[in-house]
C-alpha cells in the first residue's frame, strides 16, 4: 500500500474511533453535572410539587448553558481514550513502523478538535446564553409561582419580590407562614416594616409567577419617615407584582450573546468594573472554543504514553485530573482578570497557553 494511502486510511480510522468516545464523554459529563442538581430537582418535585415537564425544562436549559465547557472536556476524554487504546494494543507502534509521521497521526485529533471548536464557539456565542437566559426566567417564574420556596424558615430571604422576608415557620406546600417579618424599601425614603403573627401566600391564577397576594394576619405596620407611624391590623393584603419582568430584567453576563457584549463594550460611559467583567466574558467565549484544539494536542501527547499498564489504568481518571487542574488554574486567573490584577485578555488566555505548552512538551517526549 502506498504511504499516502496508508496515511489517509490511518487518519480516517483514528478519527472515527474517537467519535463514539466523544459522545460517551459528553454523556458522562452531562450526568456528572446533573448529579449536582439532583437534590434541588428532588426538592422541586417532592416538596414544592413542581411538575415533571418543568423539571425537564430546567434540566434541558442547564445542559444547554453548560455545553461550551462540556465540549472540550468530552474531546479530551475521547482523544485520551482512543490514543491510549491504540498505544496499549501496540497499534501506534505498528503505524510508526509503517512510516507514518507524527503529523499524520496527530491530524485526526486536531481535525476533530477544530470541528468541536467551531461547534463550541457557535454554542458559546448564541445558544448557551439563550439556554442560561431561559433558565433564569424559568427559575424566577418558578420561584414566584411557588413563592414560599424562596422563603426559608429562620433565614432573612432577600429574593422575594424585592423585599426582605423572615418567617419562623414556612409550609412551602400550602404557602403558610408564621412569625412573619417584612422589610420593604421600594418606596424610597419611607421604608415599611411589617410584623405579623401569620401569613398566607396566594398566587394569582391568571398571572402565575408574576403576581401574588400575601395575606397577613394580626400584625403591625411601621413606617419610618420624619415621624414614626404605627398601624395595627387584623388582616392586611399585600399585593405583590413581579419586579423582574422577562422583557425588562437585565441579563446576567453568562446570558449575554457575543453581540450583546460587543454592544455593551462600545458604551462610552461604562464603568471600569463592568468593562472588565464584559471583557472577561468576551475573551472567555473565544478561549473556551480554542481550548478544544489545545486539549486535542494534550490528549495525543499523554495518550501515546508508552507505559501500557498505565494506559490500561484508565484514561477517564487522567482526563478528570487534567480537567480539575485546568479549571482550578482557569478560575484563579479569571478572578484576577475580574479583580484587575491582570488584563482580562491575559488572564483568560494564559491557561490555554500553559496547557498548550504542556501538550507540545508531552508530544516531544513521546515522539522523539
């Protein structure tokens, strides 16, 4: 067989060997992510009576928002698994003996890395922000529809319709509160403090998630202005309309598309802290996408280790160790970028540069 034809066959063989590993890695890492959400989802279903369709939507939006980070992790798993198996079965040695160069054997991993990088970039720029935004909106609606779930007994809760609410006892299923304390400063210079023996949360069936009635029993209203005013009541209805509307609520940075970030960075009156945050988010979208070829390079270098016993010990363990190390380094530098210790571009791209050098060094050692 001609050398060029052998090289083409080898590239195709290795490339299609990696695809099942990539899908398997994606499934494994999605499962790991969902494991951390099990307790919260179980609480939604059993305690607050949230239906399975809504829980499925929450799961779907969480997975979509995490896809840009899951793609390079799954790629690293696939490359380590495939090249590790080729090395342990002596197929890599046989390919080298047939005269195939390092560049030829590296080509399928880099090709898959570039393809996954394009997919990750597309997801990171548009799809993941959409998923994160939908999760924010759904969680807000869920929190307001099942409003009692936002109030924890014995805890000052600040996320309840822009008020601080405290209750000694909370029945989340029935929406019943006992020993209620409310601090409402939406009226500016004259904040209200309401104390009541009990209360009942009554959602509006016409606008669930957007409006509720909080009926308080046997309490006092304290208004602090130029003079202190106290009003005693037997029953007091507090009508609450959502302060967070889907079309008005400001998006969090992970929910911004790349176009949104570009638009915000063009604003001349942008605060310096906000500018660093948006610059960090901008470079993060690109850096996570470029991480795919970097992980492909690193995976080939470590996967072609000549220690067969070590390869059989498991590429999954090595993959998890590398991912944990990478994200520790990444989070450290990202915090430095957001805090101003480093320029955002340097802080975000430095982990990729470091791991790229590690990949090149591992290739040099194994292929010399």
